[in-house]
C-alpha cells in the first residue's frame, strides 16, 4: 500500500483524478443522450422521401427561408434544427407556406397533403435534427389523468387559450387560436416547438405523460355539450350574464325613449 500512498502524494495525482472523473461523466452523458436520441429518432431514413421534401422546399419555402433553409435576414428564420415536429405543425395547420411576410400566420386549409407534409418534415429533420413528429403512442390519451390535465392546462395554457381552449386576444394585436380544430398530434407538436408567441414546453418542463393529460382534457372538454345556451366563446356564465344585462338595459332605454316620445305627442 506504500506505493499507492506515494503516488497519491504526487503533484499530478489531483489532475489525473479530475481528468478520470470528467471522462466518466462524459461517457455516461454520451450513453444517456445517444439512447434518448435513438429512441426518439426514426428507425430508418427514407432517402426518397427526403429528396421529395427537398423538391417541395425549393418550390414552396426557399424564397423566404433560403435555398438550404439557412434563413433570410429580416424575412424568415433558419429552419436548421427546428425539427420535423415544427414543420408538421406549421404546414398541416396551413400556417405555412405563409400568406404574407411579417403577418401572424392564421390557421387555414393546408396547401400540402399529409404525404407531402411528412416529406418536407423529413427533409428539414435531416438538416439538423430537432424534435421529431410524435408517434401515435406518444399522443395517445389512453389512461390519461383528466383532472391533472385540467390543472396543468389552467396553470400553463388557459391565460392565453381560454379555460376551454376557445382562444383569446393577446398583446400587440396577436391572438391565441382556438384549439377546437387541433388534432392531438398538433397539440403535442405545439407544446414541443412553441409556435408564434407560445413558449416551448419541453419534456423537462412538461413531461410526455403530462402532455398527454393536457391533450386528454382539451379533447374531452370540447366534446362536452354546452349547458348555457348561447356559448359566446364558452367563456362562462359571467360573460353570458353581462350580455343579457346589456341587452336588457338597451331594451329599457328604447322603451323609455318610446314612452317619452308618445307622452310628448299626447301632450301636444
């Protein structure tokens, strides 16, 4: 044991130990991240699909985003590293290709069909990775916790999208769209990528299971019948009561004007 003690007291011993620990940490990190990447990445790369996506990109997207998705200053951002999920969300909801530069992109009928959208997403994914399109199992709401999904939605989403996902106005003329037409995949992709003014809810902020809980709540609440008559955006009885009050007040004003006018004619 004396030789170990002698080497432990060597001036370089501390540096060797630190280097050894750093190598261990780096190796462990590489193993963990490579495992996660392999789990979330597609099993095979379809070169024909990527080539089709490249042709679609040159035809519909390169004018704004550059020939190789590098972005154009003061016009459109780079798409390298945004991932297939961002492309699938933007294109499948009709927000892209954009109708005009600088405008907030509203949902409209998509220009590309699902196969073309997947091809375009595969091409962008091949450029620099990023969040892939979630699988059917990832967006499945089987066994989801509706109560937890409601709590998470109210804490993270209701301030912009309304308590039932009916949408609402934001600052600077922006708005949060209604979630009624959104599919579970599109809702999951929006949380992953944060389109427009929406923040990104990565898997550390909102876990995949919590995302499924939120999706379950959104899809469940929009299917429920409205017990309040006129929905008025389904924002609750306070708004409906206010509209009823203002309508009754307007009717009373008209009645008062009519009675006053009739009394004046009778007096004459």
